[in-house]
C-alpha cells in the first residue's frame, strides 16, 4: 500500500473523520509504534506500523473499492511507467487499486479502477462480453458506407471484428459500442475504412457511464453501479463512507 498520512489512515479505518483525526493528533491522543505523534502530515506504513487512538488499536479493514476516472490526454494506464504520467497519480485513496483494461495514452474518458480481483477479471477478460462505448472524432467526415462496414464487422489483423453498434453524431463524429477490446481497435477500424481518428473518448463501460465527470476527476461508483457490475442477485459490498 505504501506510506499514507496519519490523519488519512485514521479516516480510512473508520475510526473518525479526517478533520477529527487531525484534532486527535494535535491533542496527543495518537501513538505510532508506542510513541505519541503530534505532527500533522506524519506518514505511516499501514502494513507495518502499529497505531493507537486513545489507547485502542486502529487498523484498515480490507474493503473493495470501485472507482470511475475520467482519464485526461497524455496519461498512461499503468501503475508504474518511468518517465510518463500515470493514471494512479490522479486517484487519492489509501487502498491499492488497479486499472481495469486500458485506455491509450492519446485517448480520454472512462476508466474503472478497483481492488476487487474477481470483478477486475470479469471486466478485463473478453469472454464476459461486456460493452464499451466510445465517442470518436475523425479528421475528415466518414461516408455512411464506412460506418456500415464497422457496424457489420471487418477483417482486422487476420480476424474479423464482431458486429458493433454505430451511430453518427455529426459529419466528423460518431459513437461506437463494442463487445471486444483488441489493442487500439477503434483506431485500427477507422483506419481500415480510410479514415483517421482525431480524438477518442470512452463514455461507457458495461453499465457505468462517464456522465458529467470532469476530465482528471474521479468518483466512487454508486451502490447501484456496483450491484449492476457484479451481477443480478449478488449483493453489493459495503461502500466507502
């Protein structure tokens, strides 16, 4: 998990709010490894350090986190990429979460992150057949025949793409919904029909929509969104406060 600020750890544990945690630290009510800590911003390792609040031990209970991020242009979908800005820099939670699937460095839009390994697998593996919807802007208008070819499926890297839903928005914009996720698939499909992608934004993954989430911002998924993702009849886990 790495180092986190002590007041953030207290809040994430559910022991108190972050503001109340700051007050407890200033009042000398928090100990780390047997020593009283009164300095705000002190960082601890939740996996190694022993924290007491008013003499009672505080620890992080394992909980599943589900996050929607609006990835900006230029960020790499990775937990570590020397020399590049990575999407993890945009998300501020004490738990270690991982991106679900990928968005190219030159693409924007909805990216899901979670520490739920089972759901991560279900959303990442192509056999589970979930939808991903993209808003595509092309350098030049595409003819109706080109959109129709993408909708019907076309040969790409030796394999025919699956049928897709395609809806024109303007002469140079359309939306496409896929049930597969090959490497840079939308860009390759547009190139195959004689076009060039000028901008690519993902606006939906399965039942989760980007909506009005600002670029570079993130939010926790709602209980309903989590319930829809994990499947009908499977109870959603307790959500973060």
